[in-house]
């Protein structure tokens, strides 16, 4: 049902973008409303909230971009940030419209961990829907970057409460919607392999 609703919403948004006839535009808007009703029925969310999250864009629908910084210490442990909800994640977030992937990775690492980093290699570009739960009502491309710390220290902020380095066999409770154990292990593998080839799908 979610897959159908997402596809209907995407088709309706494209129709609203490129349609000319007022009759067609009216039909596309109705299709968009039906898609929102389907999602609301599946999620038990109020229809207004669904429309605000699901039907709030104009133009041709494309996936959002999310960057994640994989930062390692001298012992080969990976840095994770402690989220306000008690789980742990790689520093990262949505790519701002005025930032490149590299710039955004560096910015998010600084904001969430306090560290100054360089973004050195792309580990992977992944379709979030194939790896992370819960499902989102829009597409997301996750970009994992291998980074090097060049300075900085953790500073209090509104998103994270602390940072810590973890070995591969001692991972804490992860923010699964952002990064899971499989993705963290992939980052460890990339860190150990100087000839790592970017994975993409």
C-alpha cells in the first residue's frame, strides 16, 4: 500500500508540474489527495500531517540526499554521536540546497561531533529503502563518506549529547533509520581497504 501511495503521489506531482489543462490539473490533485488518504489510513496519522510531510513539494519529485561521515581514530574505531533519543549514529543529515555533498559532510560532522574533518572518499551511495527502517514516504539517497579528523572537539549542541569511538564488535544501540550495523560494518571495511571501490545502487 505504501509503495502504491508513493508512486501515485509521484505521478500526481509530475502531472501538477507539467500539466496544462485545468481539467487534468484537477484530476492530478485528486490523485494526490487519494495517495495521501491511503498513507493516512495505513499510518493512523492525521491527514493534514500526512499532506504536510508527503505532499508539500512542487516540481518533479526526486530523492532527497543524506550524507554520513565515517571518522576513525588511530586504533581503527569509528566515531558515533549520541542522539537525543538515546541511540547512536554516524554524524550526518540532509544535504542543504546550497551545499555540495563534500561541504555538507564536513558541515554535519562539525555540527554534530564538533570535529573538523576532510571528506576523502565516497564509501557508498545507497537507496535508503533497501537498507533502513522504518520506510519513508519519499525517496532518499544515502551517501557514506570516509573522513579524516584534522581538529576540533565535541561541543554541546541541540542534536547530540556526546561522541564516542567504538570498535566493530562493540557497537551500541544504533539509530536504525539513519544507519544500521550492516552500514557501519561497510564503513569499517572501507577504512581497512585502501583500494575500496565505491558501492552504489
